[in-house]
């Protein structure tokens, strides 16, 4: 065994679509977590079921890695394409696993010839089980325990068929044994470096979408509707699968217009309701967002972005819909947009989104993107357990009233009127899409119009006063010369980039915005000081948060690091961009 | 004791002679007969002259976006299936703008009653053709006559899974009230296509036209017979309009097939022991 300390360690697997790399990589992520380590993983795949090329990379580290890294430490190539697409990310010690029957990689890195086909034939196993041989071999190379692989396979296939599980275990064992027999000296102490003892309730390995789903159920969301759209689709699957435990009604409706209107109907009836979609589906929902605005119906919209316009690049990532989300809906009405930066924030802000929707009786949008939605992280068990037991707060939602006649849209100092859940005898009112009087009847009266517009607008003022959060300041804002400004899933890569910069003696701070709309000018402006270099980091082409910040607060950020090729940021890219900026800027040297 | 007065809101703004007057009255009569006061049901009013009934009929209500009333109704019902749900909409909303919701609500057999005011025109936007307009109908949007053939909602609803399909005439108030009651008492998706003269913008499908072309279904018609129902439902293609219950069968409605809805969704306790969901991720 080599004695190099190689954490964080980046393991990556690639194969033609349909070869099960998602299953294999998730098994690797869980094995690492069960070994007492934390992971971050990210998958890339085209919008095809077969015939494309899929890859997943798993970063393994001791404490909560926040992003991947550029240099690959172990690449498992189930085809030559994997090698060709990734050789530029090798270092001299990268382990390159391949089947010599398939191809011979031309590389100076460390080659691990694994006779996948031969083992498969020897064991009379199905072709699909190639990935299990690769998994066994990988766990051996990373000095992990084979019993964890056995457990994982039993968990995965045991319920369906013991014979299938056993065959998979045989394959994994064969890959594992082969490495220990032929490449013992190359085994790296990675999985063996986990914290001991491993807690019996190990960290759940979850995607951002799975955290949203869990959090929605914990927030007592009772009605969820969606129409499948990458990268939000898996939420529909999770919540539909959990119905018997959660009691939630989950609808796969005919289209996104049906989706949001069903949810608004359920919301009117008194159920907490949510929908999930991506940009194209959200576009179809927009008119109804406006209905929720005037009728003052609570609704949570989960919007997971992918590169547009139109169908764009369905399975890739981008932050191109921020301004669209903030300005969605015709007419003027308050709206709250939250943007979690990681899985923990997804948990907290989803819970908060449901409370805010009820409290402000208006749409609340939770922004994500493919990067955050589909990357796995080890989420601390106790944190998620505690969050799931939080009390919910429905604000001025009422089940009975003494007010006669009941005025649904009565004017109040905070703009929020008590919302009666329909059903109380002797009362009736309407959720009116037309402008209305306080009693909810339609009106076109000028004075009444002004009263209701002002009332709804006041809700925004109340929100800014009571529930708006300033950006999280990461690092020391006073000391730093460089200050990152960003939002959403860039948080992880920027955190990792700050560490890389610190190693080069570049001190940076980071303003991470989560409450992205509306913004509070008075509170935000003091965070921007003349003697610092602010850098806007966004996964889009036009710096949309920068535009929003200028619109809402008057703050302008000149220097931008933008990426819009469908790929998320790597920390190294951000660090390199900063290094260049520092070099070219006199007062920063 | 529920009275017509309890259910009556503002004075309507419909044109004199408009079919909506009698439809509005028929709805109130039916609700009185069913002893449903304004607090004991939810009505979804779509957009159009028909939807403007939102201020004329008292009830817990949503005055929805154009074409979306059925989708809202599906959610209203699933969240609280104890309250009867009635949709009041026009042929433009249900067969045009909201056609997709209509098809899929039939398939789902959602327990809602949809009243479609079928006057072949868009009255509120001053008389453009609706999807029900006869081929050749000239209007502001089709000055040389509409090229498309009309939507035929009756066979459409029957073939897509609706379990109660009826047709009524706005000029026959007692029969219309009876059909509304029958539709609301039916468990599952019920739709009543109501032939409604638009006195202002439709000079073809007039009161006289409908009187001449309609016929009352009698006891020889068996609404449970799918083939017979389809045959009758296709009669409007020959400008013969059957009046009465065309098709009715008993099938479980959507909410009855959701095990969790043994009590209304909004009355269920907040489930707290969700950490068990996490084991699949470990």
C-alpha cells in the first residue's frame, strides 16, 4: 500500500448510458459515508436514455466537502471515451482503471488493467454487472471494506431477488480480490481514513432535490403537483413514493398550467401546496403566479434551473432564470425568492418557504439548479432530524372568524389579512383573480383599487422588516481585499476556492445571498465598501444577480466571473480568475 | 333552511335576454333543492360572461384565470373532498383555453360538476367565434367564416372517461335545474353542456334555432349503455341536440382511489415521524 495521504480524493466513473454508473457511484458515495467520511458527488449525462455517455465524480473527504476538484485521483473507464474525455484532468499518480480487452490508455499516469470482460465471462454474469466488478475493484483501490459493498448490494437488490444480489456480490468480490492480488502496492488509504467509530445512523447521502422533498414533507406540505422536467423531475418521484408515509396527495398533472392551478385550488381549500419544475415549465405557470399574487394564495414553487433558452441543454446546469423568477407574473404584487446554496440551506429555506408562503399569502419561489438539485452530499443526520421536527407557522391562516361580514381582503397595517380556510358556516368569500373590494367582490373602482394595491405592496415592506436575511458573510469582511458576491449553488465552489486562495496568501471574504428577492437597499449597501474588490460569481452569461443588486440597491459590481457552458464552477477556475485579477489590479498586489 | 335569497348576490350585468339569467337561476334553484347554502360548497367561476356570476351567486369561490377553473377545481376537491365542487364556465374556457384540463379531468373522474355555457361565441370580448362555432360562422376573428369544424364535447367527454354527461337548454329552466342537481349528486366527473343563446353576438344559434333543433331524451334511452350514449352524443353533428342525461355510469372517483383520503386532506394530523424516510439514503 502507498502511504500517501490523499484526501480529498476524487474518484470518477464513466460509461455508455445504460451501464449503471449512477447506481455504482451512489454506492461509492454511501460506502464512503458508511466508512466515516463525507462526500460530494456530481453527475453529467446527456438528455438520452441510451447511446450517450454518463459520468459521475465523487469527492471524498473528512469533513463536508463543498465542491469537486479538477484533478482526478482515480478514473474508472468502462469505455475509452471516459479516458479520452478526462485525461486532461490527470496528475502523475492518477489511477486509471480500464479493461485491456477494450482499449489501452496512452498515459503516464498509473494504469490499472482490470479484466472486466474476462471476470464477467468466468462468473457467467450479465453485462450490466460490469459496474459491480468496477465497484469492488474501486473499493479495494481506496482501501475500503468489502463487507460494506456486500451490505450495499443486499440493500439494493436483496428485496427483489437473493440470486441477483448474490451474483452482484460475486462480481464485486472478484473485482476487489483482483486488485488486492495484482495491485496491492497501489492501494491508497482513502476509505480507511474515516472517523471511527462510524455512527450507527450514518449521514444520509442526498441530492438537493431529495432534501427539498424531505423538507417539504416535514413542512407539512399536503398537496404536491408536478409535470416531469429535468432537473426537477426526481422530486415528483420521491414525493409520490412517500405518499403512504407522508399522507401527501401527489399529482402528476396534464401540464404545468394544470400543475400550478391544482396546487392553487388545494391552497385555497387550506392545504399547504407546492409545485416543482424547471424554466420551461415555470414559464407556463407564470400567469397563475400572478393569480396567486392578487388572490393572495400561498404557494411554494421549486424552480430548478437548466441552460435555456427553450429546450436548451436539459441535463446541464445554469443560473439563467433568476431575473425571470423575480419578475415572473404580469402586474405588480409581492413575491419572495429564496436561493439555497447547499443541502443544509435547502433544508432550512424550504421549511421557511412554506411558512413565508402562508404568512405572506403570496408565491414563494425556491431556486435551485441542476448542480444543486442533482449533486449528492452527506447531510448530517441529527441536523436533518432536528429540522424535520420544527414547528410550522401558518401566520394569519384561520379556521374560524367572528368578523361579520368576513372581509377576506381587509386592509391591515402589515398588509396581511386573516385568511379563512373555506368551510365555516355562515361565511363565504372568493379568491378573486379580478381586483376586488375588501369583501372579495369584483371592483373597478379607483379608490378601492389603490387600497388593495397598497395593501399587497405593504406585505413586501413587512417582509423586508421581519423576514429578509442579509447575505451570509463568510470570512472576514474587514480584513479581506477580495470579496466574492454570489448566490445559490456557487457557494460550495467559492468556499473551496477561498481555501485555495488562502494557501496562496490571498485573503478573501464572501457575501452569499440566500434571500435574493426582494432585497433591502438600506441593509445591503453598508456591506459594499469603496476599498475592496468585489467579484460577482455567477453561472450565467449576463450576471443576473448583479443586475438585480443594482436594480434593488444601486450597488454596481464591475468585476465578474461568469460561466455559461452548462457546467458548474470548479474551485480552481474561480481561484485562477482571482489570481489573474489580483495580478492585473495595482492596489490588490 | 336555505333560500334563494341566501344564494343571491349582486344584480347581474348580463344582456337582457341572455341565457345566463336562467342558468344562474337554475343553479340557485338546484342549490336550494339540495339544501346547499353558500358556506357548504365551492364554486369555480371561469372568465367570461358566465364567470361573471361570481358576484351574483354567493358561495365559497375562486374566480379563476381564463380556462383554468377545472384545474383549480381538481385541487380544491382533493384538499377537501367533503365540499361539493361546481365549475361555472364558458365553451371558450373549457373546450378552448382549458381543453387539456377538461380532457384529463374526464380521465381522472374527479368528483366535480362542470357547467359549460355553450353559446358558440366569446361574448365578453365582443363576439369572436368559440371552439363550438359552426363551420362557416362569421365573426370579428373569422370575417370570411370559421374554417374549423366545431368541438363536439359530448362524445369527447364520454370517450375520455367522464361518468356523467348531459346536455341542457338554457331556455328550459326546470329541466336545467334538475340536471344540475343530478350532476352534483353524481359521484365522479359530471359535465353538463348547456345550449345558451347569445342574444348580442350570435345570430345563428338563437333561442329559436335551439328550440327547433333540440329533442328531449325519453325513457327509451339508457344512459348506462355506452354505445347508445355515444350514438346520441354524436347527434349534434347532424344539428340534432339531445337534452337530458346522455351517459351515466358508476365508477370510483379520483379521490376515492387515494387510500390516504379516508378523511379530508386538510383535516388530517400533521405527520411527524418522517425520519424513517431517511433510511433509504444511508
